[in-house]
C-alpha cells in the first residue's frame, strides 16, 4: 500500500487537547506521529512522538485499540489503523476522561526518554544518489571527468557497517587510521585529521523479500517503513588512502548516527513530488528502474539543515550555526529505485535493514551536505561567528541535523534531530 | 587464550570406538571436533562433527559434562573443556556402556542432518589478503601498476552483505544485473554472463569489542572462534560496470556460501606457521599491525581445493574436476592483522560476525582461486574431461570447495565441503 495522496489524517485543521502538538513550531503535530524506541525506567518501549511527549504505545494499544492478541510492533504503531485512532483520541473533541487517562498514564515527556535504535539493523546500505554531491566530489578527484559512466544508469551504492550505527546523541570518538603523508605513498597511523559529516536520509525496510526474488519498482515502496535522518560520519584522509579498489571501509565504519524517529510513509504523503527531472540528454532509466507512478510521486520534498556548534560557541553562548540547507527532492534516484536496484540481483532485504541515500547536496553552494564540499577539500575554510575557522571537524564540535516537510495547505512535520559531538581520539566515550 | 602449540588433544595416536573417526580419510577425526548447527526432526541443534556422525551437543553436555546451569552455546561446544571430555568419552578406552549410550542416543548420521548457518551473522566483512590474487586481478586492469600503493600497508577490505550468506548446498540463482555492452558506456540489464566463484577462508568472531575500543594485534586471536570455507560468488560483468567509485555491491550480494563446520582455533594449533614472508623491500607492518608472536605463528597451513562438476559431467558419470589448489599460508596478511586493522578505527565486532580473507591464490597458475584468474578473464578457457569449455560458470555447474590441514606427525583434519550449484536466472530455487 503506497501513500501518494493525502487523506483525512493529513487535515491541517486537526487540533489536539495536547497543546504542544498544536504549536506551529513542533516537529510532531498530530499529522506526523513518527514511531521510535526508547528506554524509560529501565524498560525498552515502542513510542509515538506527539508534541513534546512520547506516547507509550503498548499500553495505549492494549487499552484503546486491541481487538485481539497482536504483536506490538513498530509496524503496528505505524499502521493506518493506529494513526486514525490516535488522531481521534488526541483530538480536541476527545472526552475529558479519555484525555485524562492518556495524559496521566501514557505520555512521557520527550526530554526524559532515552532513545535507542528502532530496529536491530541486519544490513546497512549506503547509496550515492545526489548527482550534485557526486559531481562535486568527482571534480576534486577527476576534474575532467567527475562522474563515472555508470552514474546515470544505476544508483551507485555500497554495503555499510551495521554494528556501528548509533542513535542521535551518542558521542563520536575521532577514529585513528592510516593516512598518506603529504603526496607520498607512505602512511602514518594517527588520529584522523579530516573528519567530516554527511547529511543523508535513511529509510527502514518493513518487510523482507526472499533471496533470489527481486522487488519490482512498482512494489518497492511497500517494503519501506519510513524515513529518518542519517549522519554518515566520514574520515576523509583515511578514505583517500584505503578506498582503492574496494571502496570505503574504516573511513566510515567507526560510526553512523541516526535520528530516533521514523517518519512513516503515510505521514509523508502530502510531500511527495515527481522524481528528479533529468536534464535533456540524460538516459531514461532502464525498465526495471522505471515506473510512471514512481516518476510522478517518487520524490520527497524534505528539507535538510545542518548546524555546527563548537565548544567555544557553547562556552560563549552562540547558537548552532547553519552550515547548509538541502532537499531530498534533488536526489537523482528515488527510494523506490534504490529498493528495486538493490534487489534486482536477487539480494534479500530483511525487516529493519537500513538504507541511506548518500549525502544530500543541491545545486548551490549553501546546499552542500558535507564539509568536504563546503570547504572544497579544506581550500575554502568556513568562518564561524566566534571567529573560529573550520576546514574539517575539530574535537568538541557538535553536528546537528534537522529535517522537515512543509507545503502550503498542510501542517509542517519534522524529523527531530540527529546529533553527534566529536570526542578526542584518545578519550573513551 | 591463543592456541599456537599442540597439546594432548592433538595426539595423533588417539583412537576412537567410533570407527569412522579413525578412517585416515575422514575430515573429522577426534583431533578435529568442529562445531555446527543443524536441523534434525524439526529442531535446531548444536552439533560436533565426529567421523561420519554429528554429536547432538546439548543432551551430551547435560548428561556428561554439566556441573551447573550453563548456556549451551557454540562457544561452549568449542571449548577446551568439552574438547578434552569428548576425546575421553570417544576414546577406544571408554566403557562399553558409555559408548552404547552415546552411539544409540546422541549420534546422528551426518548425511541425515540439514545444516544451517552456525551464527546469525551481524556483519560480514570481506578482505583482499592474497597478494597473488590482487596482483593478478590488478594486472588485468592496470598492467603497468597492478597493486595500489596501500596494498602492502593495510589489509584492504570492504563490507559485504550479511543477509545473503547461505549454507553449503544452497542452490545459487544466476543474478541479473547491469552490464556494459562491449566497450561502450551503455548498459543492458540481463542475466550475468561472467559468473565466478572465489575460494576464501572465513572466520567467526567469538566475542565483541565495544565501539571505540580497538582490539590490539596481541589480543586479536582471542576474538576469533574458528574457521570455515567461503565461496564469495562474483558476477564479474556486473562488478566491472558498477564498482566505481564505491566498490563491489550487487556483483557480490546475491549470495555467499559457507561450509557448515567451524574448525576451532584449538584444532588448528598444529598447523600454525609464520606469517607470510614479505619479499625484500616490502614495508614492515606499522606498529598496530605488528607483533612478534603473530609473525611467528600468525599463518595457517590450510590447503584449499576447488572442484567443478557440470551437468554433463554428472550425467556422464565424471567425478568433480580439480580447478585449483591453494593454501591459506600464502596470504599477505594474517587473521590477527585483519582483526586489529578492522577495529583500529574503533569499529565494533560482534559475536557471530563473519570475516573472510578474500580469494586465496598462490604463486602458480594452478593455485589461482577463481575463474577470472584461471582463465585470465576468459581468454584462456579451461577444457573439462567431457570436452566442455569453461570461461565462467554455466547453469548447472556445481562448485565444490574442500579444505584440510596436514603435517608430519599429526592427524589430518578437514573442513568438509562448501558446495553450490548454479540455477538459471529465471528459475526460482
């Protein structure tokens, strides 16, 4: 079941008795209802974010929805049935007894929750779907020929490391690794010097396919649970030395951060847009990657923002500084195409697999989704409000990613934050 | 606890009341005792291979070893304590009542077991540790400069796909994928034409390290459970088109086969040899990859054989045909160095992670561990006993890998087989 058209649950006039859900600045109005996992008083729980609170899903479901025994899963929490019921029960028109019961027993202040990974991630795949990012990076390495000939024919991707995917807020220890000494072919093993972030969008797989049975582009979105923010931390100097011929390895596997909330495909329905408009002369996708509906609705109008806050900024009371704003709709490939391509060889996806888009960059300079691009490999440093200079990340820097969708006539929905603060290489987190 | 020296459990004169364990040709004498998981009468069980049988470990342990409640894990089945007790209980000197009890209730004929993956594999990493393989492949692509400058400084590796690791015997469906049309930059999506195998050795991780805490070269082997055979199936034409700039993806993720038995580090003690002797002029490994003990005992003298049996060979009664013989001791990097490097950036390994060595090739032509090398990219086809010609794998071909260790004064131990038969692209297995 694909959600390309808004339904009654997207009505912008829905109002809740829970005041914080009505705040025009909240990421989590009634129209959003993203799911998460969190630990509260020692128990791991499934939650749904509403305003400044997280609803304790299992007891809510047992009290108000359950008709029979059902496994209380994230999928159930994200279902259309639960979404409708929540909107009813949180409506300003709900009875005051219901309202009291829920607010006294089932709502936990978000700031007292410790969020954890929503799924045990079987495999993590990272794509490279922004043609602007790929072109920028390619230009630094091969100015005459920045894109490889395969780029417009298939979504380039690689296997990432699942074990080191961590939840937002986890501190990130600067990795050590081998790095080439200036222009030489002799390396040293030292703390990474060119530590970077990459702003990406991730999506979780909601059902598996059998090994040997590809998922068609037409059914691809039925396998997608919802979206989150991803920071694909990257050690550029380690990567430059290690990556040939088999791709990035230790330059990425020290940590990947994700935001705690999965924004469901249904919540995203009002923000679906056509797939990226390919410039004249670009090839039409091959048949297994082409579908009319995907062309029409495959894109997602999701704004992404990246902020930095250095130790000095925190000490001197500066707010986080905006580094870039980009948008997922500028990706050359859609999430449906990523799933169809990933499984086209028969590879099996499993529930909870995480797939990320690759760095989301746009056409303009202020839409570049990593420092490598923003500072053009360090050659154009950024000046921060404190007067500090950044080419790459320093110890004590915190990167904060935000995401939100907005459209005239609809409520803005947000993704929360994906945060990570850099610790020195020798400090244990 | 590292096992570099043979102990009393490696005594070549041990004899068992179980006749098949004494057979000089068995892979599974008393000195071996590899562990596995299998399904028997609907139950998943931990097993230990002895002669032509698999011992049902849990009831054995409960009856003969347990002193207190312990989780019956693969690790326990592979422990020194259990190994010693097994050798005692299976000794020719065991009482006839014990022998009857075990043989009547706890031994299952190996050919009636359905083996399954020994662990739920969290992450699968594939290295590229044979300098002979890397040089051969490099020569085909960059004859003037086959090895990248990083090769002798670090074990090159990449993240593989964990979901599609399958047990020996699983049929392998020929993948479809994008492949470049002759010399052009326009692809077609079709069944892979250049399907290949790669003979590798895999090892399982026995304990995890915390994210941010590297494992030193000195302690690396304490994290290794034992070894198995790996067939890293590869679609060469898909790989050639897709792999730049992020490495192999769909060319590998359709399937990776492993043999069912994990041969423990203790069983391998008599077969430890010095690390690969680096030619004059090659760099000494950096400090985090260098250890005297590892230099002295880090290698493993494990013979690997690859056989092919085509459909026609089966029909006409031909035995499988030997394609290559290579040896793990020829790898440029040791398993300890792989673990130390993998975690040097703080990357966390988890129990059950699978790490593979990459194709094991040797100096000589008959030691090349894949068809790409053996037929030099198809330019030197192989003639089989039926008169058939092979450049790459055809539908109906079965690849059979075997591994064994032998040394004067010790019992030969074997790894069993890793098998896979190629199905046509459109046939569902």
